[in-house]
C-alpha cells in the first residue's frame, strides 16, 4: 500500500474549498505520458495554482499501475527544485483516477498511491449508482482519499445522447445523491460533452448555469465538477488538417462559457482533448517541417512547450485560477 502523502500528493478537500471561496475552478488535466505530466506541472507552477492530475482507466492500463504514482511523484520533486530556482511557491497536486468504473479499480488506485478517485456509476440506475458510490466512499475515506461521483449522462460520446432537456442532472437529485453517498464532489450533466467532436457545426448548446446556481442553493459549499470541457483550439485543428491529419468539424465548448461556469460551485474542469489536439498538431507540424529528424526528444520537446503554453492560457484565461508570474 503506497501512502499518497509520502509521495507528495494531497487530496482535493482543501483545494476545492479554496476554489469555492475564490470563485474559480481548478484544472483536472488528463495525462498519459511524461511530457504531458511535465507540461502540466510546469504550467501550473508558472501560474501558481493547484492541479488535479488525472489518469483514466485506459491511461492506468497504458502506463501501468506501479509506474504512475512514483513517476508523478518524481516529477513533483523536480517541480519543487524548479520552484526554488525560480523563487516560486511549489504547487499542490492531487493524483486522481478519472472515470473509475468499478469498486475494484478504485481500490487498486488507492493502494497504488492515488489521493482521489472518481467512481462513475452514471450508467447505472439511480439506486445502484448510490450503492456503488457509497461503497467506494466508505473504503476511500478510511485512507483520507477523496471521492468524486457522477450523476447524469453527458451529451455526446457517453451513450450517444444528444444535449436535450432530459439528460441534464436535476438539482434535487444532486442534493439527495450527495446526502445518501457522502461523496466529496460530483460531476453533473449541464451541457458539456466528451471528446473532440462535441456538437455538430453551427450548434453550441449553452452550459446550464441555472442548474449550477440551483445546486448551489440546495448544497452550500459543495464542489461540482465539469467534465467534457475542452475548447478544441481551432488553430491546432487547422494545423492538424494542414499537416496531413483529418479532423474536420472538430468542435469544443465555448471558452467564455467555461469561464462563467468556473465562477459557480464548479471547482474542477476536466480537460483531456485539448491536450491531445495540441500535442498532435505540434508533432504533425514537426514531422512535415523537419522530415530528417528522428530523435523523439526533438519533436516531443516542442510538443511539451506547446502544451505548456496551452495549459497556462487555460489556467489564467478560462479557469481563472492562475496568474501571470514574472516568467
Ligand atoms: O473522459 C474521458 C477521458 O477523455 C479519457 O479518455 O479513456 O481515452 O483515456 P480515455
Ligand atoms: P474533454 O474530452 O472535453 O477534454 O473532457 C475530458 C474529461 O471529461 C475527462 O474526464
Ligand atoms: Zn470525463
């Protein structure tokens, strides 16, 4: 059993309370390789905000359960060294399992050094979702690990549902679910959607701020999580298509709407696709412009720099949690 505190991680409790107080959201950045991990930590160090480093089930399997926590712990030690040199405060990092789909996977993540887990029972019927979430909460809390649940099905890739009225989570259900399960935070459906093809061209459903406000009235100081919140930067999509890729009509969430949502009880905003398109655009451009290069450090190094810029911009301009520092 790895102790997450000894590895340098924190659970999400304090960081979410801070986010609630200051009306911003923290990033939940999904990672699956070293360059993304380094870019996330470096960006958040520069913008001086806490971060939730997220590992999906597929990333858990891709990296390997024994490598994840020690690898990110090593990156945190490096970040602390960099902070000293740059005279900046080291940042707080939570290691979070994203979309855990079983009790067993959550237990495995906790035993392997995670400080936070998500149990996604959103595909189960309500009673079963409550039962499973409660079981994970009871186990996780014994180790001071925080738990995120999910209620409601997001539009888009989750079940191919479209963003119409009946898929939005109801505020009264949020209150009941939180009281019955004891979860520390909850992902709800308010109009966002996973992936790089969130809507058809010309469509841009509004994030339901009214639902977020209604939840806030029912549950004081309770952290809400927004999944599927990538904006899919169009300059990256243009580059991908220009340099041999094929991603026509890739569309994300309007960043201004995410900015507004970050001022509500939304404490964490999940971003994965923006990182994927930024990295892909960068590598495609390198391959076309420098076909003679075959050292991965060259093109992955450029991609890491591009990621760093994207994350910093996101922290400052979209989530409102980051600030410009001297560098
Ligand atoms: O919300 C889902 C994440 O984008 C994870 O994607 O399962 O391909 O790692 P993945
Ligand atoms: P995006 O696909 O919009 O990046 O969402 C990622 C996510 O919600 C991870 O849980
Ligand atoms: Zn998600």
